[in-house]
């Protein structure tokens, strides 16, 4: 499955980049395939392992903010792996 999510610290001041970086650090340390862009971090894996990473990322942000907003979108396709790269590759191929 693919999960694209973002965590937004609320009530932690105007500059929250350091807190968001902690969430990204959790994802990177998970060892799961992932990609971070300006709006979301996408993680690929099985349901329980991906959701555990999302929870740890939220907990990391919550350690420095009184409130956390989470936006999450999931593509659940049992048995499919490598979708993080394959989906982008198909679009790039179509554009060539």
C-alpha cells in the first residue's frame, strides 16, 4: 500500500520546519520505501507497518506541539509492491 501523509504542528509558533523534520526523520529511519516532497511524504509497505510509521511521525511532532493536524491518503492494493516508483515511471513514460 501507499500512504501519502502530512503532519502540521499547531500552536507551536510560526516556524515549524524543525518539527516537520522530526516526522520525516521517523519515516527515513523506518527503512520503508518513501518519498518526501513539498506537501506530503509517501510511504510504501504493509498496512500495519505503514500506519505504525505514521503514528510515530505524529507522536514526534506532538512532542513539540500542543496539537497536530494529519492529512492522509491511502492506495490499498494487496500484493502490489514497488508502486512508489512504478506509478511515477508510467507517467514519465507517457510523457516521453
